[in-house]
């Protein structure tokens, strides 16, 4: 989203009275003597010097998010290869860009300057790379701008490569447009306005007169009208003159050029005399200003906002009217900025009126570049840097605080939103980025520490979350990126010392096979190997909406709203935070359950109290009390760098059931709509005991909707004796009309149950393909019941004694409303336990297969045979048309125990068809 180039309907609205007054005092209309031939000659000269800029912001930084966009620029120095465009095109952070000339020649360009405040910046390119085009540079003529001047805007408007839009300058003193509350905004300058109707892609276009001179720079537009806003060029020309001295003509290299920029960290607005009188301006002062100002002056500069802890903090206040600056009457932005830029690190004298009372004060001018960051820390995908002047002005915070430009994975999981200010980390106060780095260097992988932050949306309240330091090495170690203005690139270096625990600590060795399911043609063996050892996982305190930008076309703000009520993809607003670690253990073959040793008396007492409280729920059924100690709540996070196999979200949750529990290994069965891929962080919360520990994915079935996840029982501590495996009941298979008990966990880890009856014990599953290829269960029969808790509730189906018949799992599909419209949808069905039980038996018995490291021990994983064909159900009457013989039809009817009622044939890949397809016949 190119958020500049347009503004909201309210942002730039002035009253009609003010517009009329401004029109009256602008310079008089000058009739243009230009002819059509003059414009033709000017455009023939200008068009070859205008380029299409394609930019890719590699990292979010300051006011900009990462993403790709296109815009416009134009050559202002042919011999040095300098292109002028907007600041929001050049970007304040790392950017990769290329310029395409009108003859389709492309050259890489590198940023050499972006103004900290005003919306202009420069790229450079190698002029010798342009071999086939004859072009001239476009001269800058800010003095030529006047009301009534006929202009042309030449650029890549709406992505059309070359567009020529006509207009007439209507105003030269418009307030700077306001684009976003949390993004880039220009200020302390006038803008020009014309009804040229520019749109996305025209940012950075030259605004030319009939002589082919650039009189302004196109910057933005209003979405609700044809108004376009142009930046005056006076400050651009000053910066350009500095840059022209930056290239060494002998070595053909660039030297970084320092362009002096001064600031008081104050935003001024130009207010008419009618408004300044209401602010208390004395009539004598107004008369003085009118006499000392150019003819037609109608207003003065008024303080709009002051950044905390800046040079003017506690000196200037909103509503102060500026009368003199260093003894000279100052009513224009240009005069004020010229004086400040020439007085960096020096004092200036301000004479103001506050409520009619004259005041005089001396303030030190600060270097604007010193409060504009040129480096950032990248840790676990997060981009963190000092708060810039731009954002400090937007948020009313002091400059230099530790600012989160992008959450990355670690902060995203903890629920820290973008634009947050980190105030405390691991119990230590954080005021500078160096403080954050110092604390980070003392932490080890998997460490779980508290973090406090504030948001500009709720600035008076600190929020606390629990952060887990990245322990899987999904991302590179923390690094510092620093901008090099000579090369236009960003250099990177490690930020932590070699002795840092974060670099020296390593987790248990693990097989880093990413659980790729290797499937060969026809009836083949599938090797199931998932291997990621997990230590010390973290909670989810709330995930904020992510902003992404790709192909910035519209120059207007818009938002991405994710709403997925009742689905597996959730925004979580609660804290689930309990420490846990996973330790390596022993023994390759063990019995189904073993004693876990004795605990000390105090812990036994605590455990009995918890179990007693948990078991005292009123009206709890026998099945609910029996199955509750075996239930586990999953919280799964997928790093953005590991969004593979069509995974449609980074956060999932659901309920699983413990199917094996011993001293050295525990296994939990869960649906694949909760655990979609092995490259993820899995946290388990147990209903039997209040603890949260990490787990690792060890098995993903290639076609059926279930996965097996392993945990280390030793991480449970005293709670290990409370946790147990469920009793599985693969035989006999459920029949229609059988009573079952649906048991699952609420978000508060309380068991919830409901008695139901089986309506279809072998319903054939038929899930269509999604728009983006991803896993879908195939060749699978599921169980349907008459009542449930809705499409987001998962758990198990048990008999009256709590023995598990099936997992009540979640399935993902897409509902397609048209060829271009669809949405994700989840539903729940029963997954028969016999398939899961057969895989479990192979793991426990040590069946031949590839080994996988689980809890520090290599264990063989089973080989699964599949048929590379997708089967579907059809009616027996239609199967006859496909060539099914009468003998097979008769055999199928006999098998169903009801010839006159069995009307459908299920084509299955499983050899246990006869146990699945038994049907009760109603009289």
C-alpha cells in the first residue's frame, strides 16, 4: 500500500472561507504565453528524463513497512547520475531499487539522501550504464511557481509508465497533507495544490512548466477529489547543491555528504490573523508583523505540538504565536527553516506571544540527523531501533526510545504489536537500544522473560507479556544493520559477544529433517520423520493484526481486517504462561505405562489438592472424570519463515489426547488442522496439572487428518504422576445409534462433555481443493454424531467408561462462493482411533523404519503404505454403470447386513473395510 500520494477525507479539509481567503492573497494570475508547440517541445525534452522506479523495501523501518512498490523519479544531474523523487519512495530503511527509462533500459539505483522531514530524496545511478537513450536533465526552478501557472505532471501514474496530466496551480500555501497517524507525514512547510488528479505510481513525478523546468515535486493526492499536492523545491535545491559535491570525479565514487539540518522538535502551523487574534495576539503585534512582512501576508506561525524532552520542551506550548526569530519577523516556513539549518548546535532567540503576553527565550538548535536513526537491530525477525523524530512527533514520545518497527516471530508470539515502545526487559529498565542489547546478550536460548511495553494507542498503560527467546534458530543470531550513505547499502555485523549465552547455548541434538513426507508412485512406502526438539516454549498473550504491503498501488490508506470467529486461526487475548523445559531421556523400548517415581510429601499434597478441586466439578460424568487427566490443550505457532505446505495461519490451537505416557516419552494424538507442519513451536497445557511445556512433532500422516506429538514427562515435575494415557478402544467399531460421550477442553482447561449418538460411523470424507495447495484429508472415513459443541470444539469420543473410540478433530476446507471469492472454514468429525492405535503400536514395538531423535534418543518411526489415488464414494446403482459386476454388488449388499437399505458403495484404500462398513438396520 503506497500510503503517500493520498490522504483521508478529513485529513486535508479546510473550510471554504479559508480557501477563499488564500486564493485572494496568492500572487496575481499570470496568463501563460505557451502554445501547443511549446508544450510539445518541453515534453519531448522532459519525458526521456523521467524514470519508473521499482522499489523493494527489504525490512520494515521507521515509518515504512516492508514491501514492493513502484513510483516515479526524474534525472536532475545527468553527469553524476542523480535522480530526484519522494522520501517515501527512497525509504528510510534498506531498499533495493531499479530505474527504467522510457526506452526500457534498466539500471540499479542506490539511495544517497532522504530528508528527515520533507518528502524528497535522491537516488544515484551509473550514467555510463545508459547506452541507447539520449536524454537531458530536468532543471529545478522553484521561483517559477505561481498561482495560475499551467503545469503538466509527467510520471508513472496508475502504473501506466508514462502519463501526462494537465493542471493549473491553484494554491501555494496549503498545509502539509496528513497521511497516517502512525506513518510518515510532512510538516513545517507549505504545499502547492492543483486539480491534476494524480494517483498511485505518480509519486516523485516532476511538475513542469511550458519551458520544461520542474517547479514542484508531486507528492500526494486526495482520494475524494482530483486535488493533488506538490512539494515546493526550495529546500530540495539546497540539498541538491550539497550532493553535487559528493562525487569524486577522479575515482568515480561517492562520499557521504552531510547536509546540515536543524530542529527545535516543534511543529508549526500557519494560521490566519483572524485565528491568531483568537489566540490572544495583540493588535500592536499584528500591525508590526503586517508592516514587516511582504505584501499580502495574512497569517503567522503558531506552535501546534512539541516533542517531549526536545529543545523546546517546557519552553514552547501549543498556541504560542511566533513573532521574531533572532530578531527578525518570521511568518513563513522557508525563512524559519533556513535559519534553523544554519544554526545547528547554536542558540536562537525566539520572541513569542502566549495569550497576549510577550515572551523571549533562547533555545539550542538540535541536529536533525542525530534523532533520525540510521541503524537497527534484527532479532528473531523483529526490527528494533531508536524512535525517530517522525514517529516521536506522531506518538508524542521522546526521541530515542526503543521502538518496534516490526514484531518478527519472537515478539509476535508474545503479542507485542508494531509501533510499541519497549520499557522493561527481563526485569531491567530499557531506555536505549543499547540497554536492550545488553539484556539480550545475557539470555540463553529458550529463556522466558517478562517484557513491558507501551503503545501510542494506550500510552498511559504499561502492558506486560512473557517473551521466549528464539530457541529453534529459525532466524539468524541478533545482528545490527547500519546505513552506509557512500554505497547506499546497509552493512551488517553481529551484535552479541562470542561468549554470550545466546550464541554458546545449544539445545539437545535433533534430527533436522523437516518431516518431509517422501511419497513414491503407486503403492509405496512413506517415510514419516518429524524432528525438532523443543525446549522452554512461551505463551501467547495476544496477537496483533499484521500489516503487510505488497505492490503499492493505491495512494490511500486501507487496512487488512482478519476476522475468523469459530475457526482454528485465532487472535488470542489471554495469558497462558507457565515455565517448562524438555530434557533428554533414555530407553528405546518401554511398556505402555510405567510408574514415575515417588514425589516428596509437600508436592504430593499440592497435587492431591489440585486433583481434588478438578474432580469436584458438579455433575461430571464418569467418562468426563476418566478422560480429563488425558486431555491436553495445544497452542501452535508457525514462524513466518516456515509457512510451507500451504499453511494459512501462524497460530493454531486445539485439544489432543495422550495415547502413551511413560518415564521417557509421552505421545499425544491431535488433528492436523491444529498441528499442520513439523516446523513449528508446540506448547502443551495439561488438564491434569497446571503446567505448560514444549513438545515436538514426530509424526504427520500423509493423507489422514492426525499427527503425533511427543513431550518429555520429566518436564512435568510433580505433575507427571497426575498425567496418564487414555485407554484406547479400537475394537469393536462404532455402529449407528451407539451412545458416545464427546469430551473436550474449554479455553480455561476445564473438561466439558455432552452425551450423543452416532448417526453415521463411516461417513466418507470429501474435501475439495483450496485456492492455494495445502493439506486436505483424503481416503478417510469419519464419524458423525447428532450433537456437538460447534465447529471450533475438539476433543475425543468415548464410551461411558471413558475409553476412547475416536478423536473429535478439526478439518479445514474452503467455501467457494464464486470463481474469485472463497473463505476458510472448519468443521469437526470423529477420527477412528484404530488407525492411530496401529501407528502407536509400531512406534512402541520399534518397527523398522527411519530413526528420529526424540528426547535425545533415536527411535524408529513406522513406514506407512499408501495408494497414490484419491477414492470417493458412489451409489451402488451408479457403480453398476462403471462396470461393477453383479457378484460384487451382491457381496457388498450382504456385507452391509441390509440389502434393501444399503444403497451406496464406499471405495476404500484400507484393508479393514469390513469392520468399518457394518451398519445397523432399523426395522
